[in-house]
């Protein structure tokens, strides 16, 4: 066996001249995830990338479970390596649970391009290791796509300035033409979500009470594994609520087949998926992701801190969905690969 082949087997082919122009590596944040929202993100990313690369093969690699030497070797052969969405980056990458890439992986892996990634938390300092991580691994040739302006600014502080705020790829299809079909009037039924890692019994009981007052039938979608456990702790949970399993196909089927259905809830990507299906949507912001998207693109979001004062009125009112996606920046990012 040649030396080059031996190096390839252990993922040491970063500087090899051998590449496959028909192969695109996707670091998929939904593999190994207990949050179906990651499937929504990566399904949307795949749809967008299929338009850019209609004939190429997609190599799927995981972000949560780490990457083997075989995975690194194959990724290094790809024409591009895309990091696909979710809140994968932050100020403490050495201990990150979201993107499981160690320092030896950074040294072996060819440069990557981000697509719709976001910063994990507010207010944490960016470590020296994280700065090295980004400068060593992120492509200097291509512009990186991030989901909000906060992430763009944090990367710039870390020395990565070739970054475009394209918003999340889940929103890229929410054009004026698409949103014109979203109803302005309240529907007869509602599908709602809650968030187990942002528990607030008072707020979520208020959510259910309010929805009961305004809708004939309530559906609850379990977007993440522990949402149902939390739901069962709420005093307002009852037999009148239809539970939809934590599977994207079940959620899609309900959105597709129920004639007059709204979405209200604190799961951000559940709400965006409802908008993709043309459903009237109101998202309750419980963390920085939803609130940043409200600020950046006018996503229909109310802050949970203002839920008690605003929710009933917003549900009852007639209003148009006027999301403003950054079409020029999305086009700029895509044009790099044409």
C-alpha cells in the first residue's frame, strides 16, 4: 500500500491533490439529534443545495457524534464541505456539545463553508481556542452564511469577516409570493408547541388556556423528545388535546391535510415549518434565536415576557405575514458556487 493511501485511511489527506468534483460533504446537524427542528433545518438546506448541485452526490456526516478518520478522509475529497445550520458555534468550542470536532480533527479537515449556522448563547466570551478553531477551519475563499446578525458580529470579532447574514435557510422560501397565500384570519384549529429546556409553567398554562378560548380543536406537536414529559406536568394538559408524535412526517401531514389550521408555540422551527406550508403562524420567543429573527426579518414573534399581555389579542386579530428575507444576500452567497 502506498504512503498516500495509508495517510488517506487515517484522514491525513488534507493536502492531497485528489478531489472528487461530483461529491459534496454535508455536516448534518439532525443526525443523532433528539430535536426534530434539526430535521426541518437540514431538509430545507438540502432543498436549497439541490438547486445548486442537481447532479452531485451528497455525503452526509454528523456534527453531534463527532467524525471518524474515514469521515474526514471522505470529506477531504469533496469539492465543498458545508456545515449545515443549527446553533453549532459559540465562544467555547473546546467543550461544545453541539459540534463535536476536536483539535486533531481541525488539523486534519479541509476548510469548510457554513450554511445558516448560529451562535449558541449570548454574553459568553470567545476563547482563544475558539478563535483558532474558526480561523483554521473556516474557508477564507468563500463567504459564510449565518442565520442572524448577532452571529455575524461574533465571528467578525473572532477574526472571520467573510460572513453574510442570509437568515436561516428554512426561511429562504418565504418569499412575498409564498406569504401572500398565508391566511390573515384566525383558523378553526391550532397546533401548538412548548419547549422543555425553557420551562415556564405559568406561561405555558396560559398559552393552553388562551388557545382553548379561541380554537375549536387543539393539537400538540412533540418537537423534541422531552416535550411530552414537560407537557404532562402542566395543569392545563387534558384529553381534549391531540398529541402529534415527534416525527417530521406526522407534523407535515397535519399541516398539509388539516383545512383551517394555525400554528402557535415556542418551537421556532416548528413555526417556520408551518409557514413553509402556508399556515398562519405566531411564534413565542423564549431565546435569542427567535428574537433575532424577529429583528432581522420580521418573523411573527412575540416575546414570552409579553405573552400575557399580547397573546390573546394577536390570536384574535387579523394580520398579514410580512417576513422580509434578504434575497440579495442569499443570491450573493449562492452565486459563489455557480
